[in-house]
């Protein structure tokens, strides 16, 4: 009977398998794909009036947030860090809170318990339209992070946040199944919200500094409508992205300057 590979051997095997079929991308290229140029405020240019990314470096019991500007310089700064996480979300300010969240650039799913049979089945199901095909597959250590990058970022208005969380939970239930993970009990499935941060590409996996998190480009950008088509419970589909708020127009202008410019200022010019 063949000996079961160790976690570190399995990590290398997954990288080799993914590398046969998909192109590995560097950390900076991955995060530029997540956040295209112009997504954030440029460093030293507050007049841009744009949001920024926020990454968190965790050292022991301490966690420190860093603002990510449009140049993405912090991606290189934390390369090789023991534990650094980031979510595919743009924030106003330096704290990764729901109140500060402004734009969702992608849906990232943490799929744990992935050995070689499960890895192959993930892509079998994607290629046979059983589960949606991810834009990037991240080998994070013991499992995978599947990134579904959106063609257009979704505004994180307060009324949408709960809907998007339920939508993501339903998508996780579809992707995390008895063929894609060795963790098949319901309580083992990790239902994580839309603001969840994930180990950054180029930083250390749980396996140590010799086993950095790696990214592979595996598909195209997607839309929420495309992902809706895979939900088992269609009532969890997200279809209404209209702005709904009790804010005055002046307050909305301050909180969502990009929305105000696009919908109000440019809208009046076209009329």
C-alpha cells in the first residue's frame, strides 16, 4: 500500500499538477488582476478621493493593518511574511470593517481538505459545468482559495451586504462537496463572509517559509449573474444592485464619491 504523502509533499504535488495546465502568476500580477489600475487612491494623492485596499499582518497576538494604494507597493513589502491576509474588497479608511467596505472585487472561497483526488475533481467539476470555473486558483497550503474575480466591482451598500453574504454561503455549499473536499461533514464546511481575508499570495503558507502561497490563472472574470446560475437555492441569488439608503445626497456624495460622480454628475450631463 502506497504511503500517504506528507502535507509538504502534497503541497508540492498540487503545485506541479496545477503548473501542467495553468500559468503560475507572480504576487504583484495577481493583485493587479484583483484590483486593476485605477481602483485605489494613488499614494500621496488624496484628491483622487478613492478607496484603498487594506492588508493585515498578524504577529503572535498582534494584528496591524496597512493601507494598500493603487501602486500596490505593500504587496512586495509583505512578500515572505509569516501571516498576512487581504480580502478582495476596497475600503474607506484603514480598518477592514463592514461599515468601511465600499466595493467588492471578487468572491473568494476557502476550500479545505484538498488532496490530489479532490484537486483533480475540483477542475473536473469546473470543466463539466457542475460548479463555476474560478478565475484564479490559489494553493494556500492544506487547501485551495478559489477566486472568482468580477467583471465589474459590486458596490457594498448596506442593504446588499447581508444578501451577498447569504449568496456566498450558498455558493460555498455548492463548491464544497463530497468530491472536492475530504471534509464532508456539514460542521466542517467553512462558511466565511464577503469580507474574509485570505493568506496573501507570496507570503508563507501554514507549512512555513519554504512553502509560499502560489497563484494560478485558471479562467475568465465572472459576473454575479453567472454565479447565480449555480446556486441550489435560487432565492439566495443577488439581482438588485440599486442604491438604497437613508443618507442625504450630500452624505452619499461624501461616503461614495465615485458613485456620486458616475450616477449624479455624469448622469445630469447626459440629460
